[in-house]
C-alpha cells in the first residue's frame, strides 16, 4: 500500500537506473545490477519530465482518474529500488552518472579467423595487438584443429597483457574431458570456449567451477558468415557497455579483425579491407579515418534500432544489414520494436 505521506515528497531516480524509450514501450536499465524492467512510455516521460515536482503535483497534473495507476507506478519503482523519495533540498545532492565513454586503449578487442589457405604469424599479430592496448582476443578456427595447436598459440600470450580469450573450435571427436580440463585450467584467461559443428549439443560434461564458459553446439561454423545474429542471449547490461553503446557502435568500436586470408578489416564479414598482415601494420590501419568511421555509428543513427528499447544493451552488425544500407537494421535481428515481438 502506498504511504500517503509520500505525496509531499519528491522522487529521485537512482543514478545507475537509466530509462530508455522505445517506439511502444521503454526499459529502465540497472547498469549496476545488470538487469532491466519494462515500463510504459508514459512512465518514462514522468521519470524524465517530472523529476523536479512533488508527488502531489504530479498526481494533480494527470488528474484524479489516473491517480491510482500513478501510485501503482511509484510503488513499483520504489519496491524495485529504481527510485527513492526525498525532500526538495536533497535533489541536487545526487548527481546523474557521467554517460560519456573513454578507454586508454587504441583497441579494446580483436578477432582472428583461422582457415586452411593462410598461416597467420601469431607472434607478430599478438605483439602488434598488445602494443595498441588491446585486452581481449577472439580466435575462430574454421578448419580441423587439435588442442595441442591451440595450446601452442596460447603460450604466445602468456607474458602479454591480454586478459580475455575466446576460442571457437570445430568439434574434436576424440577429445576427452581430461584434455579439455587441462587446456582450460592451464589457460585461465580463456573465458569462453565454443566447440561448433558437434553431433549434438552439450556433448561434454563440463565442470561448473571453470572460470571459462564451455559451449558445445551443433551449429556449423565454416566461415565468418555465421556472425551477426542479434538475440536476447547476447544482451549486456553494465555501465561500460551501456555508455559505449550510447556513444559508439556496440560491435565495431575499438575493434580490429584479421580474416582467414590475413586481410585487415573492421569485421571479417565486411568487404572493405585496409591492408594485409604480411605488408601492413595494425597501427597504420587504425590511423585511417575510414577505418575508425565505423566506430561512430551508434544505434541512435540506425533505422529501426533507433526506435528500439533494447538499443543500448544490444549487439550490432554492420556487415549483414536488412537492405545493404550501412545505416539499416541488422538483417539477422528478429525483433520488431513497434509490435514488441520476436520472430
């Protein structure tokens, strides 16, 4: 039951709870707890437009016929710890979060694809990637690969500042749990290991105490075209990713990719290349204004995405778009923000 004495109070939204307006509904994202709730667009407007008015004035503004609904709104927000009540002189004591995004690294993440037609010079690549301040690497193998080869590649990263490694490997039929455990436990910077093209899902009995997430999928990943899928499973809610998505592209910002043939790209699935690892340095590529222009395409510039309530917690794809326009919706996104439905 709503406390009547609260009507003389003002409300303040917790700084870590950020409303995002969509075409037909809104979200309130808790970037500290990593969660969100749906709210109506009317409630979004109240949170943004009525934050300097006492509760009683807000109730009066919307009329007696809406008072019960409004009190339920405030009760919901308060119970979920999205808002708190205070006196007017306290409002300025709680400043909003700084929603700008900065990174000391020229690169934050890199993708290296491995195929059958080209042999990467991993020593050179890792040295260049580390020199640019990159902390996360994803290596995707499209050809049959043994764990001994993977282990040899990972040894090259042992004395680097890389802190996060993701691996995509074709399913290995003769692999046993002992070999898997040895690889993961001896390389604690692995945070995800995906075995693709498996005969069935969840083939291995994976220990829960692993720091790494081990996934076995029957999806066939033979080249970079598997990428670009937009799904609720890939939503990320924290202050760093939220502010990056607010200001930059959530997929391509501070990213560099090396395709399976050694060509340097923003993303392996994009057609534009900026040189080859045998002849060009990564540092010279990221000095290109054309290369970094992709970093700045945020969701507020993309058709349909700009009307989506999930836009700041979602991934993106500029390689596969709905009408081959650089600013159109990702082709592999099945969400319609106007009907609130997923295909």
